[in-house]
């Protein structure tokens, strides 16, 4: 359900996939402005939070999103994933729910 909701937000050239456990990854190509990524992430959080029903039980999910942008936050996939993960864990501790890596207070890995 979460992967399907994420896929509804990304363009054909982008990728949304299950990363493992309760983590998902969206790879957005050719993002011109970081505000575009944060705006999309906020919309994703709202869409993911919409209630859904399974066997008569209604569920709602609270999501946290960390964002790393190439090249400012890393120049390899490994570094970008690590820095997005760092930002996501920072978002889990805030009401903001979406955190850019450079706002997380952490130093760039690599």
C-alpha cells in the first residue's frame, strides 16, 4: 500500500521502491529546486497518512522523510543513501516530518 501510494507521486523516469523493513526509497531524477523535493515529500506524507482498511480494521501511517540531494549532499549513491537515512532519522524526532540532510546538523559522509 505504501509503495503504491509513493509510486502515484513519482514521474515515469523516477523510482519508488521498498528498501527494507519499514523503509522506502524514492529516487527523483533531474530535480531543479530542492523546494520541489520537499514539497513533494510533504504531499507524500499526507497521502501515506490517509486511512486504509484491512480486514475491517482501519490503519493510518505516520511517515518521516529524509532528503539528500546530489551533489550537495553526496556524490555517490552510497553517500546519498546514507545521508538521506541520517536526515530521515532526524525527521523522526521532530514534528516537521521532512528534513533535508543539510538541515539535519550532521556532516556529509564520505
